[in-house]
């Protein structure tokens, strides 16, 4: 027994022993040295002539090789000598019986291809490293194996795509030969390992080295490799062939992570995957690293089979190949990461150097950068224009190209938010060649990428004609990464432009007739008339019906007189040190800034002022405030909706109007309220209504007006209510400025929701005015391709006027008026009227 534990013997069978005299062997050696060769020699010596002996020797040699009798006899003799059984004949009989059954089954399998199946050699399923397997296998020596040096010294220069073939051959663990530890064998393996390790920089070179080395070492006629991709498909390096996992011998090899040998008659054979009808044997071996199949090698032999030594050589080489492939993968991954970091810095530098004040410069800079990054001939940037529902491209000639958001390849990308990569753009039915005529560039390859900002597609970058062929997956990733920075640059440039123009543009939309000129003296004089007793009585009543004084009625001119009378009663003129003429001029300027809308018009503002007067003067809320607080809340109510265009904050944000951009830029959804503050302050300045106050008084007035107007936004409703409850719970203190400001904010909310605390006939008219304005907004949204919410949709049958009012009372009005009535008991009639109106709405709800 050798030092490594393998069984060894001094009696070897060689071809030189055939033809010698059996008796001479017996005489010259002890009885224990009788071998298979001596038995063969004795048989051959009995032939009549030397010629017959040679013929019979060849025939006997073929016979012995077919049944492996030399190996069997040699093993049997070694077993007898090692075990020294009491009855050697019986021992040999049982041993030969087992060998006979095994060999008979093998011969039957080779003659019956229909019964063959895939090969999964047990010794290849070991989780141990190849070196440990080789060492173990070396302890199981049987017959002298084919010399590894002769296998490793074979040469062949061909390496081509594999086909598929052959019938399977089942390999048993005991048949695996050992690797002779010769200097030449080790030299060849080391040479192969060095060839693999020196090709890590280029993955394509490494694949060719693996294929060439294996084809040479295994004397194969054809060799191919299939790389496993992210979808678990096996793909040839030139991408012209794809094999699914489990398909054919090749796919099954990847699935089972085991070496398979077969041919065209194997059950697992697939012409599509293995292509080996002309091959005598096909060997498929996985390249594994970290228990992951990286690739599969496919080797073909036109004649003959793969020997056991060749199989072991293949397994050993592929162990090196797996490490080399993984090393190459990591190398390229790190290199790609480094390039990506450099690329990111370049992008930030490019876009950061653009002048965000110029929209054209940003668009041109983004297009140019995209071309340079992808080595493309042209990039056309289609930006979204929500107002028209179109995509707008600024061409190099300075002209604009407009297409619908639904048309062409840019439209498809804009709608889906997914890129489109076309090697041949003209073959796609969505491609519009009209743009080529305008740019003078004939499009071949095309990559269209959505440009996002905050999960919204704001543009589409259409890049065409890559310099070295078609756009790759890597190009898509680069452009997608670039598009995030480009989206931010485009958005910021557009926002800057919008902010610069917001004031002028918005004022032009809201009030075409606005003017800073003071009202004519005759017009002021017209409103300096005393109200009759009936009108004065109405000012103190919740039954006041402003619709009798709407801008469509002849009584409309009385509204300025109503407002002047209320301001006089609340000591506003005294505090401001203003004359009646100055106040009338102020009121007329306010009136001009209100549009004639179904709801938010000047009449609506006077109605709010009259309601505030009832709460302050009739219910005693003015006792809880100082005079300057009363004046600030009066001015706030008059200016609360000034400049309103009949469209709320949700519309401006959804449609991307200048007001929407303004609100987003300051991080506030109350863009409309900001606009009301801006327009209101302009009216205060141009009329000089505050010029009688000291500097501190003006600052107090303006700050309170802004606070009150901002609190009127429904988005602030719950916050105002909770703060007011907290103040009441802690004990309201008139000396506390914060408490007074909270009460002013609460009064703004109460006035804003006043409609359902008036008589039901008035409440119903107010509700219709509000719904008419909301439906106007819904119509605009529908015309722009948006679906309005049910409350704004005039065609929605279930969401009726009554259902809308009931929802407002239950969820908004009742909690507000309950809290207000608890702090001001004299306001209890407001809550009582609210509940009465709820019952009225409930009564008409089914038929509304």
C-alpha cells in the first residue's frame, strides 16, 4: 500500500507479455506472480502456427479489452493476495459473478440507446474542491489509465460553435482514473491555468482561451461556450444562440450543475440546444464558482468517446475557468463602477455650469451632453407642455416641433414612462420620418428615454444614430442615469422662468382691467350716499341675501355702500385715520380686482364682511379683540379672495400653472392664498389706505392680514381648529397676542363656511353658486385630458348638490361651529341654523 493509501502492486500487465511462454513465466516467478498476461500467453502458445497465434492474439486482445478481462483478473489476483481468503476459489467465483452482472448491464445499455438517460456522475457531484477529488480518486487505482501527459499534449487549432450529439455513457465512481503526478502533466495544467489567469482583462479573450484550451486538451472537433445571463438563459458570446435552462444536454447540465455526456440518441438530446447529429459524443460541463453556474462548455467529438481521464482533465480545467470568469466579472464590475463615478462627476459639472435662467440654453446643453455621452449623431429633447397636451422639441435651427403626447415614439415613451431601443427605427410603425426631413439627419438606430422629475415624466430624450452601431443595454443605463439630472435641470430652469413671469402673467389672467389709477371723483361721489332703513336693518341680520345685490342685478352698486357702513360701525375709519372718500376709493380698487365669477366675486366678499359684522357687533366677539385686531380681520375678509379666477389650489398644482409652480417653489400648497396676499398688499399700497398708521402699525396690519388670508385655505382648516381648541382649553386671554391672532384665524374659517348657517333659501343659492364654479373648473380639467373629481363633474349623477352640502356639514361645518359656540355662547344660533339646514338638505337629497 502506498503512502497515500492507494492499493499498489509490483505485478503489472503489459502488452509485451503477450506471446511469451506460459511455462517459462511460471518457472521464473513464484506462484503468487501469475497474472492475466501469463494466462493469455499460455493460451496463445497452443496455436498451431505463429501466424495463427498473431491473428488470434489480436482477436483475443480485442475480446479482453471489450470485457476488461485484464483489469478484472489483475484486480482479482490483487484482492486474493491482499485478503488471503480461506477458500480462494469461492472468493474468486463470487467476485467474477458480480463483475459479470455489471459488465453485462453495461453492454446491454450500449446496445440499447432507447434506455439511456443523462449522465450525472456521482464523483462530480462532490462539493469538495477538485484537488481533494483528484487525491481521493488516486487512491482507487484500477487498470493503468491513459497517460495524462498524452492527453495534455494534444493540439488542435480549431474552436467553433458546438452542435449536439451522442448517446449517454454512465460513469461509475470506481472507474474514475487518477492523475499521474508527472512533471509534464503538471506543466501542462499550470500552462493552462496561466493562460486563463492572463486573460481576465478581456472577457471575450478569456472565453476564447477556455474554449481553445479545452478543445486542445480533449482532442475535441468542436467547442462552444454558453454564458448564463440574468434570466438564467445560456447565451453564446456572439448572442446568436440562446438555450433555456433544462433544454437539451446543455440546458440540463446548467440546471443540475453536473457534467453530462451523450449523443443524438440520448433522451435529453435537443437539436436546438445541442446540435450534434453528426457527433459521436457530446460533453457538456458547467463552469461553477461559489455554487453558481457561470457558463456551460459544450465539446463534440466526431468519432470516438471522451475517456475518463479526459473527463477529469475537463473538470480540473473548468475549476480554474470558474475562478477566472468570476475574477473577470469582478474586474469589469469595479472598472464600470469607477467609470460611472467619473461619469457622474462629469454630468454634475456639465449641468451645473449651465445658465438656469435660459430655458433654451438648458435644453440645448442637455441635448448636446446626451449626444456626447452615447457617441450619437443627434438628440432631440421633447419637453411636456401640459396646457396644450403636446410635446415640444426645440430644434437646432431654432424652430419648434410640436406633437401630441399620444403620437409617435416620443408619445409612447411619455405615456408609458419606459425607454424604447430600436436598432432599426424605420421598421417601427410608430416612427415618424417627418422629423428627419426637418433636421436633415436620416435616423437608423434610435433610443428614446423618459426624463423624470419627482416620479413624473417631464420630457423625452430621443437619441439617434450611435457611432458604432446600435444602442446597448449599457447605453440605456447611462442615459437613464443622465436623465435624472437632466430632469432636475429642466424643471429648475422652467421654474425660474415661471417665477420671474408669475406676477405679471398671473395678474393679466386674473384681471384684465386692473389699474393702479385712483377711482374717478364722480365714481367715488356716487357711493357716498346714505343707506335706507331697510338696508341698514339687513346689515345686522343673518337673513341678508347677497344674491339680491349680485353683479348681474341693478342693486349691485349698493355693495360699496354696505361695506363702507360696516367699516364705519366697526371703527375702521377711525383707527386708519381715513376719510370716507379714501375708504370708498379703496373699496372700488378692491372691486376692480375681483373677477365676475359665479362665487368668488366682490359681492361674495361683501357678504363675508356682513357676516363678520354680525358676529363681531351682534354676538359680541369684538369684545374679545382689540381695535387693531378687528380692523385687520375686516381688511382680511375683503381681500381674502381678491384676484380669484375660479380655480382652486388643486387645479393650479395639477395643471402646472404659474401659481402651481409658485406654491411648489416655496414648499407651500396654498399658492392661491399667496396670490391673494400679493394682490391685496398691492391694493393697500396703491390706495394708501394705511398711510395714517405709524410704521409699527402698518407692519402689524400687513402681517395679520397675511396670516388671516393664509389660514383660509381648506388645507389649513384642521390646524386652525386644533389651535383654537387648545387656546380655549388653556383659557383665552385677550392680553395674549397669540390668542387674539388664533381667534382672528378662527373667525376667517367661520366666515368662510357661513353659507349653511343662513336661512335655507339663501344657503341653497350660495351652494349653487359654489357648485357652478367648481363645475367650471371640472370642465377645464376635462378639456385638458384630466378626469375631474365627482364634486367638480357636472355629469356625475350620484354626487348631487345636496350630498355635497351634507358631506361639508358633517365633516367640516359641524365640528367648527360646535367649537366656536363653546367659546362664544352667543354664537349658538349659528349651530342651530346649521342643524336645521342639514335636515333640509337631507329631506331633498333623494330627489336632488
